[in-house]
């Protein structure tokens, strides 16, 4: 398929998933608004429909909690095909929850400041009147969200974010959460019916296991018991992990927040710069197991850090590679990192394309079809693609891009893809897949994080 045709069909996916207020992630599985999906979606729409991209973000931030949290789901209460629904979350237990709309009680990675910059940058109106006003209206909401993450979710003042539920990572059933989840004992019988099984026509081996799903639901019950009180949850919650991808995205989003402040001539960015400095100071301390020598990097990968077991979660998943997107990796470490990326993209030739699976195919916990336990996802590949471009690794970046375009051309805009056969899995007409493909085709470089940082 020609690139301009592919761009048009991607645009049509976003058009088809627009419901007048926001863009649903997929018509087959996800009928509500998801937080980081909407940011990825606004990036695609910034190339073709500035107005809609603006509405997408405005609708989401209209549901922001007053403590700054941006909920991971904003519910369309007419839709009944997804569980858990708004009533299950009982957000009225929290004094900070919105009164006018149903939301979940947890958050997701802060891609939004990055998307807002795209909207401004791609606004074809030479005066950028609408997009500049949009930035003025949204800047303080974005800052309030980042402040929530840098306070309630980082009492250590490390500049890095703690998640309290695997759904907050966006990589729900990734093997990195297994050990921490195994420590959680479900104390009472859960009464609910899973609806995602129906949506994937019963293909249970492509979605999180029942055991894991029960833990997901039980942990929401626990959050409710704490009335979503962040302080009490931070002191007592049975799952607390400093998350690599979440923290990497916030580091970059803070940099884009500074860019936005410059555009709207907002002078006071001291606090944001402080968050950036903290992250630069602690990123390796928390995510790069001590004892690893840069040059001898038998491993040289990044790992999530479990605050409860005070240990790194040394499972080889895509989380270990996404930090290249931050620009915090010293140049001398890039060659060994590239070795991992080449190995990951299957130089053994078993992988269907050079796109990166969500788990190292050589690991025993790699699962060919199962959700974040092996299949290829476009958003994580897109972040690594931008990171490689940032380090001037054009060939490696191009390999991943061609791998993604090949999957989409041959298997459609799917939620994830079988790493070996390329078969499309999960949601159909998946919005962020379409959106990020539009950005890769346009190849504008807007998403390449700016330089500066500890090693640059
Ligand atoms: C739970 C919507 C979301 C994405 C997540 C993806 C999946 C939800 C689910 O779908 O999670 O939030 O029901 O499994 O893991 O990244 O935002 O596309």
C-alpha cells in the first residue's frame, strides 16, 4: 500500500472511532475514553484535524480530579459493554472526584503535554490562534497533573513515579508485575463477569489470565476501601512499583511542558525544572541495577523497581528498552543497547518483522499471543523509534518503522500483533495504532525529545 493511502486509511480509523466527544480506542473492545490513548490519538489528529485533537484533550481534562489526577478512563455511561464500569469504581468515595461524569479511580502515563505540543506545532493556521489559546487553557491543568505525580506518587522526591495498579502502567499483564501480584492474596469472593472475553470471541489465550484479572479487580476493591486516599494508599497498598516507562514519559512530558510555557510566555517553570533535575539524578539509581558496569554490560538494561521488596524486577520486557526515548543514556552505552534492540527484533529470523515484541522472545515467560506478554504493540515501538532517531541511529529506527508499517499493511490497524506470524490480535480498528502510524509516515521529528540531560 502506498504511504499516502495508508495515511488516509489511518485517518479513517480515527474518524470512525470519534463519538462526538472523544475517540474510542477500538469499536470491538473499548467504548470509553482512555487517558494515554487519547494523547496518542491527538498526535495523529494533530496532522489532520486540529479542532478534534483539541476537543479530545479538553474532554479528558474536564474529568481531571481536583487533586490533579487524570483518571485512566472517562466513562460514556450509555455504553454497557465494558467491565469494570463507572459504578464499580464508586469514585464518590473521594472528595477529589468529579461530580459531573464517571471516571476510574486510577491514572495512566502522562503523554498529554507531548500531544499538546504536537497540536500547536501542526496547527496549519499561521497565527495558531486556536492552538495557542488551547495551550493557555491547558497548561495549568497539565502542570497540576504532573504535580500530583511528583507529590502523591513520589513522596521520595526522586522525580520518578510509583504506580499502585498494573493498569496504571498501560502494560497490564506484563510479566514484570507477576512477582508483586503473587504476594497479593484475594481475601474475599469477587462477584463479576469478565466482558473482554466476549469481545475477543473467547480467545482467552490472547488476554490476561483469570488469575491476573481477579487481582486487577481485587486491587480496585482495595483502592475503594482506602477511599482513594493517596497518602493512606502509599503507606499501606500491597503493590507499589517505580515504573520505568511511566517515569520516562513524565520526564519527556515535563520537557514539553517547558516548551509550552515558552510558547504561552509563562515564566515560572522553576518547579518543572526541579522535577526534571530530580529524574536525571535518580533515573539510573532506581532503574539500572547497581553493580552493572556500563562497558561490561552483560545486561545493561533498565528495570522497574519494586518499592515493597526493595528490589529490581529483572524481567526482559519492552520496559527495559523504552528509556532510550528519554535521551538519558550516555552515548557510550548506545552500542550495547543497540545489540539488545537487534536481538529483540529477532535477528534469529523467527520474528515476523523487525518490530519489537513486548517481551524478549528468548525468555521463558515470552508468550506469542498473550497481550503484553510477548506480542508487538505500536506505541512502545514508536517511543523506541523516536529514541533511536534522537541518537542518530537512523537505520535501526527505520527497521522498526518498516516493521510496523508492514504489520499494519498486511494485518490491519490492530491492538497488538503476533510476534512470529504478524497476525493481528485484540481490538480491531485500533486508534493509537492508526495515529502513531500517521506520525511515522509524516516523519516530522516533533516527537524526538529535546537534548539536555545528565549525559548530554
Ligand atoms: C485497562 C485502552 C487500554 C489501554 C491499555 C491496555 C488496555 C485496559 C483493559 O486497553 O487496558 O485499562 O481493559 O485491558 O492495556 O494500555 O490504554 O486501549
